[in-house]
C-alpha cells in the first residue's frame, strides 16, 4: 500500500463512533501496537516508515502517537506537502508523493514489513494489516 492508498482508505472511515462521538482509534493488526510517526525508511531512504509503540499491558500508556484516524490522516497528508522533507538514516533529504510505499519500522531499524490493508470494526478501531516484502 502506498501513501495515497492509505490516505484514501482512512478517509473512507468515519473519524468518530458511538453516541458520544468517541474518536476512531488506529492499531496495527499485530499485538497491541499503535502507529506513531512517519520517517525516512532506513532500508530505502526515499520511502516512508510508520513507526509503532506498544499499548495496553505492553506499555500501560495508551495516549501517544497517531492513534486516531483523524491524527493519522493529518500526519500522512503532511508528508505530501512540497516543503516537507524526511532525512535519510545516513543523510540526504527526501520528499514523498502519493506513490511512496509505507513500511512498518521504528527509527534506526529496517524491516521488510509493509502496510497492505485497512479494516474497520464496529467497536471503533481501525486495523492496519502488514505483510513481508523485499525492498
């Protein structure tokens, strides 16, 4: 899934749910990981990585990063601005476009995991699905 695909998929999902309009939260479909911030991917500097942190019993702090649909969309759209650059692990500044792939990794790490899909449940959670790829 590339940056444009992910933005479009998230925009098709409501930002709130329930009678109290609670924000829709976002998690990876593995463990209790939630997305944090975008950065230049260590494995391919001109591509993006979306980091993660653990929530719930894994971390006891569920208020961090881009854990709502609204915040994540804003972060992803910001990456498309012409004056926004991401610095590569060994230097260089890179701009991104809608075709830029999105990997799942934290700063200083490289993984072959990429986002491949999005699913929304009736309980107010969006799940980001991943799979393994070669760079």
